[in-house]
C-alpha cells in the first residue's frame, strides 16, 4: 500500500511541475518598436515623442513650426552613406490622423528604440492636439 501511495504522489508531483512549467518566454517589455504585421509590410510601430531643438545631425535647417522628425539611430543609417535617411519623407499615423514629415535629425538610442520617432512640436500638435500627452504610440512608413 505504501508503494502505491509513493507512486501516486510521484505522478501527481510530476504532473504539477509539467502543468506549472512555462510554455514560452513572457516579455514584460512595453516598448513598441517592432516591424508591423504582414498586412502592413512597409509600416513600423514605435513610441513618438516631441523635441525642441533647432539643429540636427543631417545639416538641414529647421524650426519647431516645420513638419520634421528625428529618426531613431537604429533606422537612421550612416549619415554620410547611401543608406542615410536624411531628407527622406515619412508618413506618421496616430488617432486617425496622419502627417508627412521630413527626416532632419537622429534621435539618440538612449531615448529612441528602433521604430521610435522624435517629432517637431508642430508635428506632434497636429497628431495629438497639443503637447501634454508627451508620448504617443505611432505607426509610420517611408513615402
């Protein structure tokens, strides 16, 4: 009888460990910086913030009333090379609104993960209706 109880206990313990084992890695990272799903082949998703500089890494003059953007360093490319995004246009979407922006600066990696954008105040206001939100979940693509 004792052997039967031990065997049953061993089976129950094994079943408990098997059921409690994780079936995959669970991420608690809330950063949105992944390539969009296949239905949005050319779209990116990321965090959108606003900045107040008046000069940037692309040597293109701008002001805060201009429709411009600083792209994350991961996607910016070599500023002097053929893959540079300087001067290219992107379309940014939030809350049913869209704006077309010119890439004029690089957002440093400590502030912008891949997919993230730092918008001029004018661009951020057009999308969010003001600056108070501070951070927006954006969808964007090259145009």
